[in-house]
């Protein structure tokens, strides 16, 4: 287990980032990301915390969009239908975030890459770690 200058395991910060994402805490996740970038300067750790931050941003954006669209609930007859649809969508998004955050917690606690589907791609692009695919014509 790799430790930092404070004697704390690096995987702790990654797990903490995914706990923040699980709880929907975007600002603490951003502050943790800033701390990891400035103080720790470890690429693996920064990529994991970045993935957790992107997961919390996704959760926040989804809940904001559903909150904005909740105005449609005031429509007399269709309001109930919209309310049910938005409730189902919100529940599915919350369930996906919970599952992905738990997978991230388990993987980063073992010092593995969390490999969150979309967030991993964004984190790799931020570091310039992009797979070059060459296409050949036959």
C-alpha cells in the first residue's frame, strides 16, 4: 500500500472521493480533487478522484434537470404522469450512481483502477492518456 507524506494510504483519498459521489456531495469532491492534484501529485490517485468527481457531477446535473422539469407536474391531468415518470427516472439514476460508486469504492480500496465507463474516458483525456486507433484500409 502506497502512503503519502502524512502516512495516509493513497487509496483512502480515492475511496473518500467515491463516498462523496455516493452521497451527492459535489463541492467536497471538488475540494478533494484539488487537494489531490496540488498536494499528492500522483497520477493514479488523481484519475480515481477525478472519476469520482465526474460521477458526482453527473448525479448533480441529472437531479437539477429533473428539478427544472418538475414544473410539468403542475399540469392538471398530465402532472401525475410526469411526476411518476420523473420519479422513476430519478430512482434509476440514483440506483446507477449507487452501484457505480460502490464498484468504485471496492476497486480503489484494492488500489485498482475504478474504470467508470464515461468518467474514465474523461479522466484519461485530461491526462492525455488516449488510445491511438489506427485504421487500415485493405
